[in-house]
């Protein structure tokens, strides 16, 4: 796993945006996997800026979101569809027909989940999956104990996640207890994963993800099995990493290599 430690959440957003933007420029018809939550908000803001100021073109991009609460209408202010519309889609030139968010009102969740997986495959698979992380180490809504081979399905949220997400609702009782979520197995099939984390409250989850054992108790740790994961995190989220200095050295060596400062041969 490549770990990039930045000095601030703003810098995390800028660095993350360079990964997304360079993919969109290189492959205009790429497939993006998108996430909700407060963490990727800065990334979306930066991508909107690149669209407005530098003409970053999303017209051929297809997107698939990780998850959605069960029971919320797409127009509900706390639904993930609404989040994506208001924080990203309506500010860029993505074709609304190419944006996919699981439907929390599906009557047959199993059939809907299978169709979601099929659509991802038909689109050619996800090129880059943006991920946040829950304080219990979950990715999407794959709570502790989720199978590391899981596919899109219904999942019951832990009380920790319900508490964490209650800040977006008027009352904790309004937080849905069920969600439709891509599985860990679905996420691991993405060609690249871009994991973002900011703040001290994520430091333990990040330590367990990057340096802990691979375990279904911390579903983000399954990313250790993926060949191309870039974790962009701020200093606070990196606070508990044992090999933090080494990750910096790796980035410095990488930059020196790119700048042609490392000479080969005589
Ligand atoms: C929810 C989402 C996750 C997200 C997590 C963290 O549980 N399902 O995809 O990573 O929240 O959110 P935040 O970035 O607000 O801390």
C-alpha cells in the first residue's frame, strides 16, 4: 500500500484530486467508484474547481457509488444519492444517466444488488475507487465481521456507525439501521483504490488498516491484499502509524526518481 501523508485535509483533497483528474484525462470514459461522508467533500470541491477552471471533462465518465441507506428517498437530504447530486454531480458535466447509486427503496434487495454488480461489470469494471473509512475500520458499509469476499448486499449498521453518522440527522433514531453496500470483494476488484482519511478520530482505524493483520474485524485491512492502493491521509490520521517515517522516505525516493535525480549505471 502506498501511503502519502499530507499536512492538512486541504492538501489531502488536492493530492487525491490529482489521482482522479489524471485518470479522467488519460481515460475520458473511465469508471469511477465514489464515496460519501465528510472526508471526500474536499476532493469533490477540488474536482469541481478543476472542471470550472481547467475544463476537466466528465462527460464520458461513469460512476458507481459504494452504498446507500435503506428506506431513504433519493430526494431525502441524508440519502447518499442526494449527497452526490448536491456536492458533486450537479456541479460538473457528468451525464446523470451514467451515475449509479444503489437504490435504498428497492423492493427486492437481492435482485437489485445483483443488478448493481452486473452493471459495474458491463461498464468494464471500476478503474478507481474512492474510499473513506469508518472509525471502526469499515469501508463502504462493510462493518466488522463482513466477509472479505462479500458482494453488494444488505448490511446492518453497528451502533458505533449509527452514532458516528447521527451528526447528519436531527435525531439518532432517524439514522437507518440498514444499508445497501458494495462488498469488500466488489471493492477489491477495482483497478485502483484511493483511500482517504483525516483527523485523529481515524488514526486507530488507519493504523489497523495499514499495519495491522488482514482481518474481517477491520474490513479496510483487506486493502493490503490489493496490488494498487494509494492511501492519502493527513498528519492526524497518520498519528498512530509505526512506519510513518518510512512512508515519507518512499515518497521522497519516488519524487527523486520522477525528477530524474537518481542516476543509473556509471
Ligand atoms: C459512512 C460511509 C463510508 C464512509 C464513512 C466515514 O459510514 N458509508 O463510506 O467512509 O461514513 O465518513 P466520514 O468521512 O464522514 O468520516
